[in-house]
C-alpha cells in the first residue's frame, strides 16, 4: 500500500522505525491530491509549501533524537470553518471568501503541539448548514465511492479527503450530524465528542449550544489518537468543560462481553431504507456474537428532535451570523449609499440561499411575541429529549442506531427540497440536542456498493465506552471492510 493509504498509527510505526520521513509522507499525500482532487473537490485551500516546511522541521527534530509522538508528522485536513493563523478560513461562503484568520483555533494550537502537518482546508456546506456539501460557494464535493453522489455534509470535504486518501486524518465539526453523516456516507469513522470536551475557540460559530469539533479518520484507533490531541478544558471557551481527559487509546479493547446495548425503535421506523435497517439487524447479531446484550428500547421524544433542532439551530445562527455586516471580515457590497444599505446589500450578496433561509427562520423564532411559542418551547422539548437519553443510560452502556436513514444520495437529489434534506439528519440531531458523544463507523454496504454507517451513542463524557464498542466491532468485521474505488 502507498503511504497515503495508511492510517496514522501505521505511519507512526514507520516513522519510529525510521523507514520513512514525514516529508515523504506529505509528498505522497500531495501526489494523490494532484491525481484526484480535480474529481473530488475536497479542499478549498491547499497549504503545500507550509506543509512541506512543517514536515521538514519534524524530520529535523526526529533526526535530532526527539521522541516521535503518535501524531508527529501525520498529514491532517482541517474543515474550513476553523481558524488557521495566516491561512484563509472561508466557511465555504462568498462572505468570507478572502478572509485570512489572524489567529489559530485552540484545536490548531493543540495539533501543532502534537506535530501534525496541515495539508489544507476542506470544503463544507456554507457555514456548515447542510447535509451534502452542495451549498458551498466553492462547488460540490464528490463522494469518492461514486462521484455522482454527495459525500454528506456539512464536513463533506474532510470526509471525502479521508476516503480518497488525500489526507491521513481530519477534523470536522458537528452541529446536527456533520461529522457522523459524512463519515457514514464515505465509509469511514467520525466521532462527535461530548459538548464541552473540545474547545470551540476559533471555530466559526453556527449554533453555539450544539457545535462540537471532532475527528474524521480511517479507523477507530486514529479517532482515539486525535481525541487525545484535541480534548481538554480551555480558558478561551467558557463552554469548554473542566473535566479530566482520559487516554482515549485505553478504550481500544476488542471486548464487549456483558455490554448492554439499547436499540431505539424510533430510529428504525418509517423513512429508513430497508438496506439500512437490515444492516442494523446484522450489526446487532454481530454485537451479540461478541457477547454484548442488545435490547429494543424507546426514546419517546425522538419524533420532535428535527423540529426542535430547526428552531434552536437557526435561532442561534441568526444571532451568530449578525457579525457579518459588510464592515468587518471580508465581503462588502460596493454600491451602498448609507450604512443600512451597506448591511443589506453585503448580506444579500454575501450569503447563499440556505444561510439566508436559516437567518430568516431564526430571526422570526426569536422575535418578540414568537419567542415563547417557538424558542422557549423548543428548549423545553430539548430537555425532554435529553432526559430520554439519561433514562436509557441508567440501564444501557451504549445506544445503537443507523447514522443516517439512507446511504449517500445523488448530487442534486435533495438540493431543491430543504425538508427532505433536513429529515436526513433524523438519527444524528438528538445527540447534539442532548450534548452526548456519538461515533459513526462503517457497518456494511448496500447493493449499489455504497457504505452504510452505524452510530454508537454514549453517556456524557464517556467517549471511552463508545470507542471500545466501536473498536471491538471494527476488529470483528475488519476483513469485510472495503476502500473507496476511486482511481487516480
Ligand atoms: N445537516 C444539519 C444542518 O444542516 C447539520 C449540520 C451540522 O452538523 N453542521 O443543520
């Protein structure tokens, strides 16, 4: 296998054994990018020179006898809504098309300390609003398993880059499913940590009470390694949690004997593809064969999750996006006669249709007279959804469901029907509303050969239990896992 096809932990062994250099690894990744990026469009910005310089420096340090830590010299792709000092951060929006961040997000500082090599910034739905990466100002990203299909979203660029071997590891952000759903559509691993586990400082805010940064990787071990690097309390983010950070790799034990797994019936109802439902039944059998105990459970308030999310997320977005006024940041309309016109024209021209739709919904839901009827009510139901999970976790260690009701759909299939796009997040949204951690891993393939993901949800701050279940499952089906067929 070529270097760019390996995982971070495999490359780490080669670096420790001095079989390869960080520079060689980085160059191989760019060779692959040069061969396939024209078809996939994973990246908005490539940071080639900076990456080669970073890799050279790592090689120098290794040569000087420095201990090679797990992510040292490993190429990483960063979703383009995280601030990167001196490098463009566009959020795939015309509004920020030329915006160069003057500082690093906390996760970037942590990754630099860990010694990763940033390859570039990846494509997303504009301001992370979407589930297909079709709303990007920089064009759609294509799924490496079938270029006519979406890679999922909003972190579609990060997921496609990993599935196409255009990076070794990546970061995404997840407000309602944007790490897990693209990971599932691209046949890889995506972990949304507990709310507060990873600092949001420097993540361009979409819906602040839901947003969370997490890893998108080729396997569960790499997800644990990235979690080790990016987790922890940060004084710069008042919502980051001051809790102990475990060594996530300690969870990588291929043993689920005695583990109690709940399977909520609400996640397998109407609207779920038969092949996806069948895959869950097969996964249940696999977990049981490994010694876990699976039982059907009920999370009765699930049916309200999408409605609640589409009040709370747009409400917070309308407030967060108010800062893009044509005065600060980048896009500014040229022909405005006064300040109000400057605001209106800059925002009308700078934002795309999905972002405008969300700002309008959110502004309406927060307006006086409607606030109690919509926003307050949504917050109350959000508490009920959270309580459903708390109750289930009194009995069960892990909750298993599909990640998405279907495998990757065709480009354009849902683009003009926002409601059907919104409904494709039905399995991931409740997790963000409850603030709990959840991982998507490959579960199998449908008849068309497209990957199907399974989702494992856990108690708040108990990423280790879902990592253990995910790792055990992955080890069990390892020989059946496939790679995206994309040729250079
Ligand atoms: N698809 C969902 C939305 O459009 C989730 C997006 C996300 O998690 N960033 O809001």
